[in-house]
């Protein structure tokens, strides 16, 4: 059976399309989180160079090329925008909330990536399976980093505020 004519390929195409939209929306949400983060490590954890989000978008384009042109329908944005309320005081209170929102973003994407990986593996699309596995690892690494920041905030460790010049943040 030609894998490019099977129904799982259509599902993979839709997942790839949805994930591409999720990644683009995630980048905007991560930018908002970085803007409002008090803790430098939190800002670094969701920085595009750290999360690899631009690589994820490029990888999804490569998968779309490997599976060929398959129509995918727009399912709209699956992520809600992040609205910083005035009730959240700047500092650790806001950072805890931002970590929760960052984790929410990651855990909305991971199941889609894992299903896409299973389909690509089943269809023996080796390049796509490898690319998806790398992206899953990237998202899990970001999640782990956020989990490691959490106790520092909860323990009240002294946090140096983010410099106003974003270019000073080193990755």
C-alpha cells in the first residue's frame, strides 16, 4: 500500500497543519510571557532560541514536503491568548502564573506531536518520525526547565530582574 494514499497520511497532514498554527501562536504567547516575566531564567526558558520554536515550524514544513500536498482544513487557533490581569502582582506571583501558562502551551502541543510521530512511524516516514521525535524532545526539555525554575520561585530565592534591553539575555 502506498503510504501517501492512506488515510493516516491525511490525519498526519491535518496534525502538521494544526501544529504549525499552534507553534506560530505559541511563539506569540511565549513573547508575551517573556515580556512579563520577572525571573531571567523564566524569560530564557521560553526564548525562541531555547524552545527551538522556529526550528519546529521549519520541521513541520519539511514533514509537509515529505508527505506531499494533502489538503488540511483550518481548525482555527487552539490556544487562547494570555491576558495579564492587574490582580497578579509583578514578581514571583506573576512568574508562577506564567510558568503555568507556559506548561499549558507545551501540554497542548505534546499529544498532537506524539500522535503525529506514531503515524509517521507507522507509515515508515523516517525523516518525519525523526523530526517529530526531536520536536517532542525540545518541548519536553522546555517543560523540564520550567519545572526546575518553579521551586526557586516557591523558595523565595533572590531573583535578579530582567534587564530592559532583551539583547542582554544570554542563552
